[in-house]
C-alpha cells in the first residue's frame, strides 16, 4: 500500500522555525553565558551546568555526558520519540503542516509509517469485532463481569481478535496490504513447516488491549485469553518487538497519563492494564504500567522526565511485593523518590477500587511507605527478626535497598529510617552500607573498563577531530572543500565517525544541504554519532598564531594524516620490500617538513 514520507522541504521549514534556544528553553531554564546558553543537563544528574546551547549553529551539547545534536535530536531524547515523532511534535509547536514526498521503499521512516497505519487500522478492526461479532460475546461478558464500562472500552480502544487462524490474511487482501508488512507489525507468525509464504494470526480468541506510544499511536497489542478451560495457553500474549515497539521504552497508558503526571509531578505505577484502566476511571489518571516485561532503568528514565516521585502499587502476593521492592530500587538508582503502597492480601488495584472505592485507594497512596519500611514489613512477615540470624538477614537485605539510592541525602534519610526499624545503631549500619557501596563501586569501575574497551574502536584521534572542526567552520569555502576532496581520500581517516563527517561535508558543501540532514539520510543516526557531530559543530577552531588560517591548519592536518598512513604502511612492509621502504621513509621525512607544495606532489603521485 503506497505511503508517503515527510518531505525534505517540510523538515527544512520546521528547522528554520524551531529556534533551538526557544524550544529547549520551553523545557529547561536556560541562562545566557557569552554567545551561548547553559543549564543543568536533563539527560544525566549533575550539580554544575555542562549543557550548552549554541544559537548560531542551532546545536546543543553536554560536555558532561556527551549528549548532543540539533533541535530534532533534543526532542527525540526529551520526549522519547523517533525522528518522525520529533518532526511531528515540532510541526505542532511551530504551526507547520506536514507535507509528504512519494514513498521510498528503502526509507526506514516510510516503513514505520506503514506499520503505524496497519496497527491503527487493525486496532479499529478489533474494536468493531468486539462490538458486533456474535462470537465476541465471551469478551463482552468478561468485560461486563470485570465492570469495564462501554465508556472505558471506547476510551482505551479495547477490542477482540476473532478465534480464527487466517483473519488477518483475509483482512490484508481486502485492504491491499502485503503479508510481509503485517508480519513486520508483529500481528502474524510465519509457519515453520512449509517453504511457502504461509502465516497464521498471532492473536486468536483474545481480548485485545492496544499499546500506544507517547503520541497516542498504536504500536503493539496485549491479548488476554478468554477461555478459562484452556490451561495450556498463555494467559497473555504480547506483540514481539518491532521497528516501532520496544518493550523497555513503553509504558501502558503514558499517552493518557502524561499530562496529569506533569501537573502533579507524581506517577502511579501498576502491574496490569486493567489495574491502570480502573485507576483512570476512579480519577487517578497518572497511572501507568510496564508492558509485558519487568520494569527497567529505561522505564525509570522515561518517568523521571515528567515526575519527581512515584507510588508503586503492585499485587499483594509475594511476587508482587518482591517486584515492588526491586522496582523501588530502580527508581532510587535513578535519583527519584519512590513510595510503595500496601493493599490487602488477595487484592490488586482493580479489585480494591471496586470493593472499597476511590477515597480509600487514595488513602493507600497518601500512606504509601518508603522502600525501606515496605521492605522491612515484607521481611518481618517471613522472618523472625528477634533472632540474631533473622536480624542479620533483615539488615543485609534492607541495606541493599538503601545502597540503591544515588542521592546521598536520600541515602542518609533511608539509613536513619532503617536504624529505627531494626533498632540498630546508625554507625553499625553505616559500616555495612559502606562495604556494600565499595563492592558496588568496584563493579561499576569494572563495568566502565569493559565499556571503555568496547568503545576503543570508536575512539577518534585528536587530529581527525580537529580536522572535522575546521571543516565544519569552512563548509562555505569552495577552496577548502575542493582541497579536502582532492587531497584527502577517505581511507586515510581511521575513525568511522570522522570519515562519515568528512564525506557528508563534501556532499553538503556541493549541494548546499544541511550536513546533519545529509548524515541522517545516509546513515542510521545513532545518539553517539549525533553527539559527535554536535560536538564538532560546537567546538571552536584551534588556530596557533595570527598567521595560521583554517586553510593552513587543514593542509597541516592532511599532511599529518598522510604521514600516519605512510608510517602504518612502512611498519607492515615485509623485509624484501626495500625500495618501497626507502620511498615511504622519504615521503615521511618530506611530510614532516610541512611544506605543502612538496607534500601535494607526493600525494598526487600516490593517488595516481
């Protein structure tokens, strides 16, 4: 089915109207310092501002964590959306109507648009099935039994997947969609026992809850089984990860809850979809849930963008309590305040609200305990803390929770609370906590060293970074860009990111395009590549002395890169290559003299 992609003219129009200072300033409190603006970085915890916004180059860069990019990248990171989502959000902010170009099959953006369209239409189809199909009476009866009203069904777009194997194949034929696209959307499964293109529906005879992203687009489904006599089938089946759905980046109902979370600076975290739906019906519209996976650090980062505090209200069984303690630890690590609400045994938020009402549920929220108190109460239910062994175990487990707190003040408060609950001196607990923190620190150091080893392949030599900085400042100089293209083959640049930048710069200079757009069109613009480009664009040129210009500096860097390439070649030469060895030695010595005319002659001869 033919689709469109957002036109380049539209993107350029949005960029020209989206002043980066105004856009970032609508999220953060920017302070002018010289020709740029500064603030605390929203992407990592810091006490001294290292987040810079450059209005001349329309770039942001954090010198603390390395995050950086243009106005689109900021929105992608701040709002947790992809590039298309950032374009749409900015279009709304600046009043630009989005125009589309013809469909390009190789464009990832166009592929995602197809998936969004399919998922939206399938969601509407499932809703129609729930309302009108005779066989869907089992789903309607279940919803009535759970006291999910027609209003809630409509608001949360709940549907029903027919209990057949080929429903979506027939649907796709009518709608003229390719089966491969339906498969990519995670809605059908290819049969393994045949070489033919045959599929079957992933969701059959299930109550369907559409999962939406923060912009309200359907990106996945969670299907609940309805036949109670089927013990072999999973209670819930969730969409697999797709180009538009990543479990670790999605919270159920965040699209509906975000406004209230921002207003109250507090989120309520539940376990299941019906718990969240019931909370919203009862007026707790800041409730969300993780989707088909354990709660992760990524989920905590998403909530932290909108809230300072979270109340965790999971099921009252042992598994629910253990999950609540673990989840509270994740929030503490993220630097957030976390509290845990206790509901009676045998209840979950849905059943409790139905039995006791919104007022009593609100009391549970208001009386929610700190992670330490909740953990202590949970341990006390299973362990005799009057015995030395029981007390030691309780102290160790509670200190593990305390150690999760990344904020030293919060950690101190939690330690004092643990001291009172356990009836142990703060100094003895501090000793144990210090040991745990030392151990954790060693693990962090080890992890960082491993990461550093992984990143070595992406390290960028200083001279190559400086070259990129000079080029960024010289994009409008035909002489310099012609010099780069003529005398610096890309293979002489060892860093992948520097090669990408130089290659894109040459093309951008010729076509008068924005260099970041060129890179984005040619490469999968990861956060690290975007941050590298932003750092290049925001960094000042280093020119030693008044007589040194960008042109002479670039010539020096070209000579240096060629010399390094010659040195690498000479090092790897076999002993029999005496003539080439002597020639390389001559070239290296000539380049060391830094006389451009001599160097240019060598480069031209080597390039033949």
